[in-house]
């Protein structure tokens, strides 16, 4: 049985240096996760407890999982990568047990960062089996685990992620649970520039005009940029096989690839705009609003 749960443990070699941009988020994470893990006594002296949760939201492919992995590595913590959809089970009680076992595993392997993707699937329509009580029990189980009712959570940090924050159960956002809700936007111009640089570093490249690449990829997610680079690389490899000559990747190769990859964040931004307009009473989505009002 233990074997099953262990599969959520991933080794991470990514550091903050591999993560382009996201400077504000890195600062938040340092303050809320890395420093408390590294200096627990200092935080205790000031009456603060380590552990807790941060909820990351935004369009897919913009680095939520990536920064969570880097975080675990930066603080020498075990990284557990869990998707709520993976633990959902038709049979009452099984999902709750899987969730509990995962938290127990994290406690045994602490310090640990548990990354929980698709946190919106907790308690929402996707898991209803015609019986709402069933959905609530898993939410309650999760809240118990987060609250650490019967266990010590001080060396466990939970990073939740969702593309649809408007579906996340409000109970999860109460103090002591996901204390912070942070928007992870598509990378801005400077960040795109950096993501291209990071991805292409060490590869055979000619003089690359990174500013030009960043300029032509407004609203592209980091994953879209990776797709662009891979497309250009595949073309180069194909050509090298045909000609027997290895040519470096050029700016034009990448510009050609950009034309073939569509930015995947547009649909998300469109949907978000509606939610921000009509359900931002508490200012929860101010960061999205600021982003939408900014020119890139
Ligand atoms: P999300 O969890 O938001 O859907 P991911 O974290 O899985 O997105 O990001 C997809 C991929 O994009 C990552 O595997 C990584 O290769 C790349 N990536 C994302 N953010 C960054 C970043 N800030 N710097 C460099 N590469 C990134």
C-alpha cells in the first residue's frame, strides 16, 4: 500500500535560477516557506509558525508546478506532487484515506512541500456522485489535514494550484488554510526574454535577439515558449540529419516557430475577465484586473 502513495514523491533539481522572472512570488515563497523551514527558531520567537498554505492560480503552463518544485528544492524539502483528480475514487472513504495517507507520508518525510494541482476539484461538480455529502467529506478531510488537528504540520507547506479559482471551495481560503491566494500571470516581456534564455542555454545557438522573441510572444505561457523552442530544435535536428551538418538555432528559426504556436493563455484570460468583472466584490481578483489593464 505504502508503495502507491510513495509515487507522489518526486525528486526536483530545479532551483529558483531555473525559474525565469516571478520575482514577487519568489519573495513571498522565501518569506512564507523557505525562511521558516531554514530558521524555525527565529519564527517561533516572533510567535509565527512555519507551515500553512498558499494557493496559486492563473492560466495553465505559466509556472505554478515549476515554482513549487523549485521551492521544495530550495529548502531541501521532500516534494510531493498530488493531483486531486488522481485521488478521487468512486467508493466512499477511499479518496479521504488516500489524502490522509499522503499527508502522513509528508509528515514522515518532512520538511515537505505538498503541491496539490486542480484543488478546485475538491468539493465541486466534477466529483459529485449524485450525493453532495460525499463531496463534503473529502473537503472536510482536507481541512482537517491542513489544520493539522491531530498532527504536527509545522514542517509541511501546502501549495495548491488551480486554473479556475472561482470554483475553489471558499472554506479552503479561511485563515490558517490557504492564507494567501496569488495570481501567477503569463510571463511579461522581461520574463519571456529570460525564459527563452534559460531554455536555450547550452544549446547550439547563433546570435539570438531575445528582445525580438519576447516582443513577438506577448501572452504566450512559459509552456508555449518551451513548445516554440522545441519546434525550432526539432526542425534543426531534421535538417542536420538530412544535410549531415549541424547548424545553430537562429532568431529566424524561432520566429518561424512562434508563428506556428498559438498562445494558450488567451482563452483563460477571456474567461477570467468575466469573473473579474462580475465577482470581484472582495477584491480577490485585483491582481488579475491589474494584469488585464496593463499593456504587454
Ligand atoms: P502550470 O503548473 O502553471 O500549468 P508548469 O509549471 O507545469 O505550468 O509549466 C510548464 C512548463 O513551462 C514547465 O515545465 C517549464 O518547462 C516551463 N516554465 C514554466 N514557468 C517557467 C519559468 N518561470 N521559467 C522557465 N520555465 C518555465
